[in-house]
C-alpha cells in the first residue's frame, strides 16, 4: 500500500486528535510527537497511519463533500466490532467518534494489521507465480464464504439492514445515485438501469455481506498466501443477497483477455496467470457455499454498474473541485466503460 505524508486539504488537526487518543487511553501524553502518514491507495474514505509513543494506529474518516450515507463510519466501526467474536479476520476497534469538533467529521481508530495488501502495484512488484495465485484466489474465496456464514442475529446485527426487497432497492438506489452524479451522457448507463429493473431475481437468500470484497481489501498474513489476517473497508456492509456481494467482486475481477482499457480502468492482480476466470470463481463459490442462482449475469451486471456509479460519484466531486486528486480525472471514462461491459455481458449472456 503506498504511503505519503498528507495530501493538501486532507490534514488532521493534531491537538484535538491527540486529546481524543488520550481520552480513549491509547496514549499517555498529549505532548507526545505524532507522525501522520496518509494511505493513498483507496478511492473512497481517507485512511491514515498514526505513529505515536512507539505505537501505530489507523484512522478512517470520510472525504470532504462526501454523502453521509455512503461513508458511514459508525456503521463500519459497529460491524467490525460485532463480528469479531465469530469472524476473527477484522482489525481490533479502539474508538469511534461522531463529535465533529474533533476532526470535522465522524471517524474511528483501529489496530494496524501487519501483512500484505495485494493491490496491482504490489502484485507486479512481487512477481507471484501462477501456483501461488491459485492459493491466493482460494484463501480469498474461502474468506468470503466464511463471512457469508456469520450468524448476524447472534452477533447483534439484526438491525443492520432490511434483507427483504434488498435486490430491488439496490437496483433502484444505485440508479438514483448515478443520475444524481451524472456529468456526461452515456446511453449505456440508462440501458443497463432499464435491463436490471426488468431482469432482477425475485427470490434469493440473505446473509451478512461486505459489498466491496476484492483482493486489495484483504490483508494476507504473509507470502505463503494461506491465511488472511483481516478484511478491510466495511463501509458498505449490510444484510442482503450473497450473490450481490459476489457480483461486485466479479465486477472488479478483470482477466488477461479483457480489453486493455478495462485492465487499466480496473487494475487488479486477478489479471495475472493462475487466477481463475470470472465464471470459474463463480462456480467455485456455488460449489463451496452450497448456494445456487440462475441469475449470474444479472449479479455481474449489477456489480459493474455499481463500480460505474462509484467512479462517477468520485468524478462528480472532482469536477466540482471538492477533490484535486489527479487519479480522479478520467473516472467518468471508467464509469462509461463499466456500463459498456455490462451491456456486453447482457448481449452475450456471459460473465467472461
């Protein structure tokens, strides 16, 4: 994960933060030197490494100008704290605050988990073998399945979401969010929205879902790749259809035979040799989880559309000057691309 000092406009006010750390008993003295490093790999919430008194913590907060609903720090904190008893692959939670006088927004503090975050750059650097990618894909998929097996009632998350009508609500809500953040005309987006309204599954199971489960949102313990220490980025976790979770993962699951622009737009280590293709990962999920569906194309299309909307929302913020990160300048093109891919899947009735 690439680190840098802090981006302009995204600095943390030091004294209020140190007072808070002392209040929750993480540090002894507010005069201690604090070093703050920003993690720059994420596109959504802002994540910082805090180094103080020989200890390290991670702080998460929403970006400036973000809609509250999509960046709910309290939810992220609550889910990770609750599931730790059944699903050990979460960082330890230290404190959540919605006192905006401290940092200007909600935020929470958690443990820094050591290990490897396998984003595209990290994967390139490591030159991982095809045999290792089979192990990586396997560990990743087993973790998703064990997350889907969490008894959410037993850990006190019954009220996290409304599972009935989940699919229909998601299709409608993401469509609305797209229209709100629209900056350019892509006829493909409207066509995909229309198709999803007409082709969504009417019956499905539900469980606890992560909603952003991809290689670079898990921390591998070491390069044997056998074990995942933690799953990160729980801001979209809810109760819903497990295949919606898988569909989002498949949306990010680019493969070597995908169009060059796709591989650049959604850079993922899944393109390297040894990774299963999308239909294989879907079949493995069905086999291992015992859950079945007739609607794989719908779930993949939904996953792509959701990625399109997320990219479009970030581009919208960029176009308004609320964020100046140069990586965001072409995200409108990424949004259009995802909608084109979704249409291709609809026409070919295939997720590969």
